[in-house]
């Protein structure tokens, strides 16, 4: 698994988790969905992703979207 796939899987998991928490606990959990969506949008334009930087330090292979995160 490379960094790109991990970031997408992590973001999708966070969105699903926040929707479940919003349904069962409190609608305020939808703010997590908003945060994840905003982070995905800004990383699409800037190429900067904090999670990709962390994963690169852990030794995951780079992908096309985040080739040189340092």
C-alpha cells in the first residue's frame, strides 16, 4: 500500500465514522466530516497533506499524489 491509497482509505474511514457518530451520538460529529472534506480539498490544490508527511516518515512508499512529502 502506498501513501496515496492509505490517505484515501483513512479519509473515507473518518467520514464513515463521523456519520455514524452523528447518527448515534450527536450531530456535532458532522464537523469531523467537514474537516476531512476541507483537508482533502486543500491537498488537491496544494499537494500538502499532514498525514502523508507522517506516513512518509514511517517508511510508506510514495504515490503519484504525494511524491515527496518531507
